[in-house]
C-alpha cells in the first residue's frame, strides 16, 4: 500500500518538450507511485548543456526514421534534480532506505537490470535503460512532482545540503567519473578543456588525485578564475594564448599526460590530440552537436594514445555528496542563477548563450 506525506493535488505544472524549440508549460496529472516507486516534490532542477542540444534540435537527439535519436517527445525534460519524498509505493521505503519527508535524488539512468551490461554491474551502459528527461518512460524534473520508477537507483541526501547545492550532485558525479577514466597519477600534468559546470567539477575531482599540475582551458577569463578556486593551478585562454605551445613549454616539450575534453566543440578535440604526449590518456566527455573530423593517425601510429569515453556518473553519487558537504567547490559561485519554473525559457536562452551564467537552476 502506498504512503503519502500529504494529500496531493490532481494536476501540476510541467514543462513539456513537444519538439525542437517547442517547449511548453502545461498541466499534467500528478503521478501516483506504484510498487517500489517513489514520488518527490521537486525542490531544484538544473539546465544542462545536453538539455540545450536537445532543445536546439541537435541531430544526435532527434535523429531520423532510420535512427530514432535520443529524445522521445512528448516528454518532460530535466535530469539534474533533488526532491522531497512525498509518496512511497509499496516496498519502496524498504528498498531504498527512504522515509516520507526525506530529501532524495535518483541517478540519471533507470536501468533494465537484465541486459548484458546490467548483469555485469555496468548499469550505466544499459542497453534498454531509460534516461530521465529524454525518454517517455522516465519523465524528468522540470515539473512540480516527479516519479522515480521501480528500477531506479535512488539516494538519500543529507538534509543539511541546500537544495541548489544538492542539484549539483548529478553533474558532479559525471565529472568524477570522467576524472576516474583519466587514471591520473601523482606526477601528471592534467589539462581540462572547458570550465562550464562539468569542467569545474572535473577540476575539483582531479585535484583530489594529487597531480603535479592542473591546467584549465576556457574562452572566458571569469570562468578561468573560478576554475582556480576549484583547484586549477593554471588557467589559459585559447583566444589570447597558444595553449598547445604553452602546455608543451611547461612539460619539456612532451605535452600533457591527461587531457579531458568538456567543451563540446570539435576544435577542442583537435587541440587535445596536438597537446597530449605520446602514450597519454585522452578522455572524451562532451556531447557533440556535430561530427568531429581529426587526423586519426595521431591516435595510433604517431602517439599510441589511450582514448577513453566517459558516460554518466556510475558509483560516484556518494563521493559527489561528500565533496559538496565538505565544500570542495565554491558552489554558490557555480550556481549563478535560480529561476522559477515559469521562467524555463529564460533559463534555456541564458544557458544557450553562455554569456552571463555558469549553472542555471529552476525551482518549481
């Protein structure tokens, strides 16, 4: 039998993605939790770069009849969120260690738990999983209430963590996973390209690995200064500095040991391949809007590089929560704008321009 914290309204405001650049604030029924499902009242939800790519109609999200794409409209966007538990389906409290009134978060992917990847513990690569905010079986968090399905991976959040801090758990988990894929060693020179929210999280996570130096790259001097407060030793702006030459000068001409790409721009991939040393490790995290063309020979014959992708934040949510509780990042400087849900279009436009914001959140 389901448990409720209070009597729920019948309907709620919810942003609905109908198609590229066609997002609408609509009324839809408040979900009712079934067995092992959790209903939360959304307290804060972020706007991610991947949300912008979906909104603008990037081909990898919308695809064609032959390639269906990632986004299944109509759907409520939002995969960065934190909420108060207001209803528990039968068995959900016991399964997740949650009680009514707890603050909770759910990992971005809802795995099937039956495919080859899930059976091997690689749930974040699930062949049939649903992703909050992009798939119709996992409506996202740009709404007053949100349902965590029975297969979800849910975590209790410490009540002492402010909501607009806790909403950063998901992106920070992704950052931590990307850093782990870099296999950073103590003597390494690490370059992180892109100082958006994810890149800043990567800087903070890389600092915990104790490399010799962390170099942050970004086209914004303000963001480079913020990267310094996250743990970067050096900030370089490609608009004013030959960053490839600068990094090689710092490393006796060899190049960096680890390069993490977090800009989403094809030029940063080419830049990284030129900058990295032989036998170095290149981590690709970004969602690209268009295909990237590079000299593939660099990877094999010229440098024998380790090329690693990074997807989501598996097994990293507890670490992310601990980092936020311990103040490892200047989160009040990273979350630059907090808007009501009704201002979702203003938030989308703000993040798309990238001129005045770092992280924008919506508060239903």
